[in-house]
């Protein structure tokens, strides 16, 4: 078995079909909710930074063309 295949195999303990007790299930559900909320925040942050970089690139291109509409504001 290659390393890649080994990573895709579930742990042997995970292959058992034993039901989770209520407290374990609740803890896992809460952790999933926390991770989903964190993921949403990170996604929003990523979109923000991507948009900021895009605006910076656009501003740089406008300055190179000499047609920056904010050129008066940048002189302060």
C-alpha cells in the first residue's frame, strides 16, 4: 500500500459501527459547529484580502497609465 492510499484509509477504530453515546455525539456536533463558524470567518477574511489585493493591483495599473482618479488624495 502506498503512502497516499494509507492516508485515505479510515482508522481501524472508525470502521466499527458502534453508536455514540449522547454526550460524545453532542460534543462532536458542537465541535463541528465551531469548525464551520471558524471556516466561514476564514472564508470571509480570504475574500476580503483577495478583493484588497485586486484593488491594489487595479490602483497600480491606473498609476502606471497616469489615470488614477485618487491621485489628488494620495498627495496628502
